């Protein structure tokens, strides 16, 4: 049973996480070259791991570090 009192928080989260994310992405595409935007989109996975570590308290495991290193290496190679 979902508490009715949490519906405004759920709607606020949906607005912030989805609408602003998509809106910012398309605004970046309008202003920046597609090659720059596509390279920086790969880094969102690394930022999300760091955000989860500091905000939610998720531990950063060894496979996170290896995956982040591979993402950074691939971005640098591109």
C-alpha cells in the first residue's frame, strides 16, 4: 500500500529526475557538437556511482572502479 502523503514527493522526483534530465540533454545538443555530448554521456555512469556513494551511502566496490576505469579509458580513446 503506497502512502498518499508520498505522492507529491514521487511527482517531484519524477519531474526532477526525468524532465530536467531530458530537457538538459536536448538543450546541450542544441548548443554543443554531438561528438562532445556523446563523449560526456558516457561519464554519467561514473557520476551516478559517486552520487550514490555520497548521497545514499552505497559502497564503491572493486568492480565499480574497474568499470569506471574502462569507461574513462574508452572515452579517452575516442
